[in-house]
C-alpha cells in the first residue's frame, strides 16, 4: 500500500492512533485458552500473533475463537494460536492513508487492521469503530447539506404548510372563544 504525504489523513495522524493501548501480542505456540484469558482481562477483541523477531504473522479474533474453537468443538486448552490464526493478515503502515484502508476493510469485510512501523513491528490495531470516528463529522456535514437542499427546494411547501398550521391554530382559538 502506497503511503501518502497528506498530513491529517495518515493513520498515524489520527487521535485514535496516539491514544490506543499497546496491542496484545503472543507467539504462535501460545495456547488459545491462555490468550482468551488475557483478551478478556484487557477487554481486547483480538491477539496479534508475532514471531521471535516481533513481526506480525497472524491475527486471532473473537470470531476466530467462536468459529474455530467453540463452533468446531475443539479444546482451547490444547489448541495453539497458530492453528486458528488468520495467517499473513493485511498490515497497514502507520503512514498509510486512512481512507484507503477504510475502503479496503469495507470491501474485504475485516474488522481489525494491524498497523506496523517502518520495520514491520506492530504499533496499533485499528478497528472499524476508529474509522467511524473519522468519517462521522463528514457524514454529518453531508446530511446538513442534504437537509438544506431539501428545505430550499421545497420552501414553498413549507410556507404553505406553515400558513395552514397558523390558520388551524387561529381557528381553534376563535372557536374556543365563541
């Protein structure tokens, strides 16, 4: 993925990036049950599987555990992370463009994006929620523009409706007095 020079749109420019806690990382031979306990303690939805050089080789998510352990009746006390991980996951670089990854995650239907530094070591995990916080202000701006356009385009109907409402209220007042 090509990086961008546009400050503000890079993953590392986002407030979420700086405030994110360190991702949970474990080696491929760690037992699933052990990783699950750590995920639960930290309230994390994934564990990043790394090799001896701390390079990302896989990701195990809550969904992986549900589908590949619980759903298949496997024993989490004897199954290793390497047996259920998504190997060679998509990795973003911290200077990649946020909108590029928003599109890719949406199109390819994955929810967690490991972000690595220039040496390929894990720095953060972005989730779909992080991308929503980025796009929300823009979506609200678009909604305001749509509402303004609708009001401007239908202003005559709004005037007529307002006049009818005022007339109806006046009639209620007049008839209640009589």
